[in-house]
């Protein structure tokens, strides 16, 4: 397998830069498109090899195209992430320092919350306790819109969650920084925000909603995979991949 | 345009010299804010650092170029040296050469020195936009539309226009520079400040005018990044006319440095 | 689609007269001749009449600025305004006596010559001239302009009047223009943009069922505390009670708007006002009521009709944040002259 990058790889990487995140189906189509545009050999089942080639060259810059699951629909996604924090990376100007402070506060609250969600009221209240330059309410609103638009947060009916892109990029950070608060899915072992929790107090394992759907699919009586207690929660449906 | 006058280096044992990836070669700058090290100084400097250190520095330089490009503001060499290269300034040419190579070979981006006097760098895409052919729709920036209109008017009007031409055209497109626009906010600021800082536009006072008047030209970034031939093609479609009927513009688009820069890419399509 | 003419239309263009005609015939010569017709004796008075002098200067300035303002439209080959300007200048020059006026005349001439030159270049340069107005018209089609039935060509001060543009108008231009640019895509990240720091230690041990309600409690007025455990339920009840009020006011007279502030403000209690605002926000969130601005840009509230509830889901939702302090509360009461509360407080009703 060639480890050398060609224009097809570069085009793929550039599209990842422009979009930040892309779902698996999208990545497959893009893979094909990039190979065809540059008359490169196209092996439909070699997407992950193709991405590995890119990743091997991105490594010195501490960048990576990383795969992860959406807590929302259970689909796989690819995100282009940064893996290092240093003097240079902190010079990014997408968000001001006080905006980043509020974002971190939001992460604190989301990680510490039961359901991985945060209402806009909670966010506004936490903006009151900022130590750097305080944000006005209208500025908070504007910031939230930008964070959603830039795909760092997701919003549904006034409640905010960390987006798939954010979780994929921030996972190592969250695991280190929130060691005693972070929840990990018993099935896929990735960190979990929106999940079901075993009600047996001595067990209490967590499972992502989509992982619940897949795990219990077709089982007549759902039982906790760890303690065998009855699983009392509603079992969601498996969400199908969009067909193309 | 890469290596013009680099003397040969007998001492390259530790550094196998490779070709730069067709990028702007900065090594030849003579007048500089910081003292540009000579080739022999670089050579001596390289002996004191490990290969890994040089690679690490150039990776940081790549990071820096990428993040500075988020806002499309050109990178000043002085800032690059001050914030990133730091104590390794004695081997600056080698570092930037490697960074340019990475940008080219990994990202498909070209490092271009747009202002040799003030040493400003920008990134330009080596790859042609695949446009509608691409399965993933890139997010579009409405400001790009605004910029396009202005660049087109300037180009079609012969390279320089008075500000009023631009404002009047925008007014006809429902954008009043005197009012806050839903998408662009303060239009005047976007056009005369943001686009100017990004070096897409030049906005200069016309001497001896009363009241004060300004004129617009293409900025250095536009010259490096925007294809006049493509604009003309678009104009042709728009006006349902042969692009060649704009004789002057056609000549300009197909003779200028601008078109020769684009030529390599167009053939890839 | 018709080509829009330049904004010069408002200047009632006259037919013939080429732009170039006047060029070889500068107002100077005419003016000098005309001036010499006057006898020295007549001059004395007119020369020193400050009112007349001022008027001449002001007319010159108007002419100069009219050329500067309408430059683009005057450049259009079909526009004869330049000729008219020069003719007017000729007339003015007859009365020019002082150096200041002559200077203005010279300035106008410079401006006019410059314009004439550009006009001529346009006419004689090889190939097709580029007309920004035509360009703009074509672009409007690309932008998906929605023209109103009859294209009202006469109105075009900046547009706005004829036809409206869709939301994504500029995105459309951007998409079409993309092929002309070789812009590098940029890389954005969140990790690494701030200092890694562990979160402040928090007594998160008492992380009970509904974590958010803890914070929600904080912003709710103390009075609500008595609802305690069934607190969520109580909120729901209160929301419904308020919806009842809103509906009955609306049914009393569906044509007269209900002022939002009048509805929520309790002039006797700030805290109840805050409660009302809080509860009313649920009505908005759940699509049971909607807010809109009246002609005076004041918010009004109306219940959403049964049938609309479902349909309304698809229409765009907007969030906004309302803050109220005792000071603004008092100001609103004064400004809106609120005497009574529209939402009877719960406890008084019970008692």
C-alpha cells in the first residue's frame, strides 16, 4: 500500500478542513470523488487505509482524521482534529479568551450533568460567574449561535449538547480533565453524555442510546450486560444509515 | 522561482537538500527586519540542532500558517520569527523551506510571498475547486459573493475604480454601504477594512480630491488567488456574450502573471 | 428582464447632444466673452453684492457635487447630464466676478473634463464597454430576485423597491464565484485553543435526578418554593393557567393586539412579574403562543390557534432573552400606564 500522498489525498484533506466533520457515507462518496478527479486508483473498501496515509503525514503537525460515533444517531463520523496544545495552537483567533472561558464552563456543566445537556438559562447564569471580561446576554446568544454554526455544540429546543465533532476532538481532553466525572459507555467504551444508566445502584453502568438500540435489538427481555438486572429504560430504534 | 542564487553547499552531509515544492523561496530576501542569516550561517546553525528539532520547528510553522489563515490575514515574517521560530532564527530559511514543502505536499497549499518588501506570506490552493462536482458541499460564505462582485467590477473597469462605482453597484444589489446589512453587518467596514487587511483589495485615497475620494484596486492576495480568466468566463455567461468581446480584459486575463499562475491548475481539470 | 438604467433617470434625460460635443468647447471662452459685455459701471454693484456672490458659489458647489454624486450614472453612454451641467456652468460663468468663483468654475471644469475623458475612453476603447448597472441586473437574476408583478423601473434608489431577494441570495453568488478563487481551506479546532485546566472542584456528589432544576430553582422567585417536590407539575399548571388568561383576553377581541408587557407585568409585584415572564416563556417555547412586534415595535403576544400548533412547528423559531430589573419594571409601568395585572396572582385567587 502506498504511503505517499497524491492530489486525491490532498483534496480529501482539504474537504475535511473546510467541513470539520463528515459522516461515513459522505466520506465514502468523497473518497471516490477525490480518486476519480485525480485519476487515482480507487478501492472502495480501502477508505480507512486512504485516511491512514493522510494521517501518517499529518502526524508531525499533531493533526488527525479521527473516527467517532454520533450519540444522536449512532452513525460513524470522521472529524479532522488537533491533538496538541502549545503556544502556537493557543494563538487561534476563532474565539476570544472570554468566549473560550464560557465554553469551558459549559463543558464543566455538561460533563457534570446527568443527561449531557445544558439549557440556555444555565448557560446565561454561568456567564455571570466569569472571571475574564464578562459577556453580555446578547453576546452569549451570539456566541451560542456561532458555536452551533461552527459545529462545536448542538442545539435542540433551547438545550445544548456537545456536538459529535466536539466530542471526537475533545475526548482525550475530557477523559484526562474530568476523570472522576466522565461516563464511559459499557458497550463501545467511548465517553458518553447521552446514555442510559443501569438502575441497580451497585452496578450503574452507562450505555449510549444508539448502543442500547443496537445491543438490545431483538432481545425479548432486556437485561443489563454487566449485572443481569432488568433494563428498565425504553429501548430506542436503531437508526438506519442514509442510503445513497 | 525557487532557487535563484543559492551557492552550492559542500557541507550538506547532515542535511540532504531536497527541492522545494515549487513554493515561494524566501531564502533570497536580502533586506530584512531581522538579519537574514547567510547560507553558511544556516549551515553552521543546522549542525548545532538535531534533525528532529528542525522538523518540529517547521511543523510549528505549518501550524502557525494554518491558524493565521483562519482569518485570511497575511503572515508577517517578523511575527513568524518572533512567535514561532524564536531562538532558531539562525536557521530560518531551512525551517520555512520545510514548512513550505509540507504545506505543498500534505495540504496541497502553496506558500506565496505576496509582498517581498514587507515579507508577507499567504496560502493559496494548488487544487482547483471541484465546485458542483464535489459530493460534499462546502459551507459557502456570503462575503465571498460580495468580494467577487467588487473584484469583478474593478477588473472589468480596467483595474482601478472610484469607490462610488463599487458603492453604486452594491446599492443596485440591495446592499447599502451606509446601512447595517443582515449578513455583512457594517458593509463599509467589511469592504474597506476586512478585505483590505486580507489583501484582497487596495483602497487608496485619490490625491487632490475635494471632498475626499478613494479608489479600489485588486490587492496582492487577489492577484495570487483569483483567476481573471475565470471571472471573464463568468461575465460572458452572465451577459450572454463571448468573453473575447471584452478585448482589453481578455488580453489582461490571458497575458498577466495572474493567468500563468492559474494555468497549471486549470489543466488538471 | 429589462436592463435598469442608471440612477440618472431621475434627471430627466434629454435626447440628443453627445457627451463629447461640449468637450472642445469649454465654458471658459464663452464665459469670458459674456463677461466682457458688461460695462465696468454695472459691475461695481453686482460684484460687491455678497448675497449674489454667495448664491453663485453655492450653485457651483451644487453642480460639482452633482457631478461627483452621479458620476457613475453620468458615465453611461445614454446619459446626457454632462452636457447639461456644462450648459448650466456656462450660464453661471456670466456672473463670475471674483477669484473664489473663478476657482470653483475651474474645479468644476476639472471634474467635468475628467468625467468626459472617462466617457470618451469608454466609447472609443476597443471591445465592449463594461456597464456595472447591467452587471448588477444580471447578478440579481443569479441571486434569484423575485420581481414584483410590474417591474417598476422608475423607482430605484438603491433598490429595495422592485423585487426582493431570497435569503440565500449572496450564498448563490458565492457559490457561482467559487470557481474563480483558489482559496486555501482553513483548519479550525477547539482542542488546543485554550489552556488545559481541570475544572474547579465542585461538590457534585449530590448529583440528583434533575441536575438542571437546581439551577432553574435559583432563578425562580422564592415564592414558588412552596411547590417543592411537585414543582415541575406546578410550573406546568401555572403555564396552563396563564394560557387560559391569554386565550380569554384574545377571544374578547381577537383584532386588538395584546401588549406583551401589559400582559406579564404585575404593577403590584416585581417578583410576580418575573414569574409571569418565566411561565409565559414556556408558552412561546412550546409554540402555544407567539410574540410579534406591532407597528410601534412593541412586543405583542397572541395565542396560537389549535390548528396552527402543528403547522407552526415548521416555521422558524427564534430565541430571545428578556431581562428585567426592578428599575425597568417601574419604567415600563409608568410608560405603559399599567394599573392592573392581567394575570391574577394564584394565591389571591385561592384566598
